[in-house]
C-alpha cells in the first residue's frame, strides 16, 4: 500500500502521537486554510486554495484544515436536509488538490453560534449566524438545536451524507464536529457532542473524530476542556489560544512561545494519553476584534516561528497551526517557516522515542526539550527577544555567543539554525556543548546512541 492510500490513526505505540496505518509516524505540519476571505468566482477561489496548498507542500507541509460550513463550501444552504451537489464538488476539488500534493485535510462540519443574521466583524471575517434552521421551522434556538430529537436525527443524516461522499478517502485526516462549540448561544452542547462524536466514529471508522472549543484565555475554560477530554470518542485533544491583550489570562498577553507551550501543557495534564494539537493560534487585536496589527511589522515571521515550534517541543503531536493564513502567512510570504520545522522533525519517530517534554531556563535562553530513548531535541529561545522588543520597539535581536548547555549521556550533537537554514556539528566536552552563536532561536539535536 502506498503512503497516499494510508489513513492516519492514533499511534499504537504511543497514543500521544499519530501514525499512518502501516505504523509509520505522522507529525502534522501545517495550518488553518479554512476558507477564502477574498471573494471571486469558483475557479478563482479554488485557484487561491491550490496556490496555498502548493506553497505548503513545497515547504514540507502535510496538513491543513477547512470549514465545510463556510458559504463557499456549505452544501446545506437552501433548507435543512437539502444538499447542494455543486458545493460538494468544491470540497471534492480541494480534497483532490490535497491528494495530489501529499497533504491531509481536517474537515470541520459546523461553526455557527446562533440563528440570527450576523454581518462579519471585519472584511473577510466569518459570520456566525445560521438563520436557515429557524426560517424553515426546524428549530427555534440553539438549545432546541442541540436537544430536540428531530434536530439530532437530521444532523446524523448530514453526517451520513458526508460519509457517502468521503468515507473511503485517506486524504482526510479526520472530522471536527464544530468550531469552538462552547461559544454557541444555547445549552446542551456537551451531550450533543458525545452523541455526534459516536456517530462520526460509526460513519467514518478509518478517520479520526474530534471536537474544538474556544480560546483557552480564561480559567473557566479549563472545565470545558476537561469535559471534552473525558469523552472517549474524542480521539484528539485540540486547544485554541491567541496572543490577545483583552484576554483574562495574563499568559495570553506576553510571549507567543510561552502562551503556546502553556496551552499544550494544560491539555497534556488533562489527557496525558491522547494526542494534543494547538489547532488555532495567532495574534489578534483585543478580544478578537481583528487580526493583530503586529503582523504588518513581522516580515521575518518571528511570531509564526514561535507558534510553530513551541507546541511540538512542549509535547504536542504536531506543530502549532496558525490562523490568519492569508492576512499574515501568505501576505508576508512566510511559508518557509514550515520547511524549517520539517527540517528538524523529518527523521524523527516520536512514537518510538517515547518523548518526555521538559523546560529549563539558562538565562537569557529558555530551553524547550523532548528527551527520548535515543534522541533529545532542544529548541533554544532567547527570552529577551520578544514581540514587544522586535515588533513594537523595533530592536533587532541580539546575537548571543558561547552558550553552554549540559547534555547528559550525549554521544553526538548538531545544531540547526532555522533562521539561516544551516547545520553545524558541535563537540561534547565533559557532558556539555557550547553553542557558538544564537539569534532568536536554534535547535540542538542530541544523539544518545553510538
């Protein structure tokens, strides 16, 4: 069986990671490409998608996410239970593009939060109202949507319809029930989630099933994540978190690396034996009013670099998955950052290493590490280089020199600089290595085997 014909599953050797169904490790490298923000004809929009997917694949990517419920893809837009074959062909076209590029796609079924008309908050933003169900008399509010037996039965028919379309497609990584379901204006979403995750598992036996919750930006969110984490049919623990000066949690105001790493640590504490993904991460104006103004000054992509690397080196099953794929990643042409992450992990088998994440500070460097059976991976980050210093105060990062790190039981070590794309062998002296130069960050790959 070729790799393109293999489905992705939770690893049989280490349930914190993924693998192809032949046992080969799979580390998701990618981002959200959920919908087209810029309007155009069907062919123009699909051309946008194809260009993004080519850029991603050319830079070591293997994963992206799409919202099936965005108007461009939404098959159920005339009335409840009526599915548009023309819209379905758009999804098939994207899946075909992904297959041709060797990518896997996570498909999110729904995202609406209420049944009212809802203009976008800013140009290109998603809308969160779905008046269709109220207009055709299916439900009266979100509580009845989640709790009414007829409404549940109809959603299961919708899942079955998608299963007829895509059940046998290995290009699909998995199915996400709802984007940030706890943000809906109604009750009953947790019981509904339990019911529908089971339905996903039944209808898509070869695909992963998962749910998503709103940004982990306040202490009260912990209970929601614990509740979803306890659901047996939720196979992947996903967390969303943003750099947001309006968030109640102080950690969301500071370092992108640490807010991303902390989100992963929170979920690993809740479900230590499930794979964790930082499935949405980025920077926003206070309280998600708009994409962050910081993006305009981040031509080097220091925010993107941090959100990609920090989650994996904190125990996530893949890189952090950026939001703002167009306003930021594409507009600033930052696709190469995925290739720099891929350069580090391409020969790594996390399912065989049994990695244990750890964090150490050797001022001014923070070391995020994964200690494995044969290999230890370190991502070393200058904590005095921040988005405040570089993007607000416009101070370029300092070049640090001669940083000494302890590397117990190391046989060999090499440095990889993701900013220059250079590999360097380093010597080990009395259980220590000396990093001759570091600007912003670099990676240290330590081998324990002969």
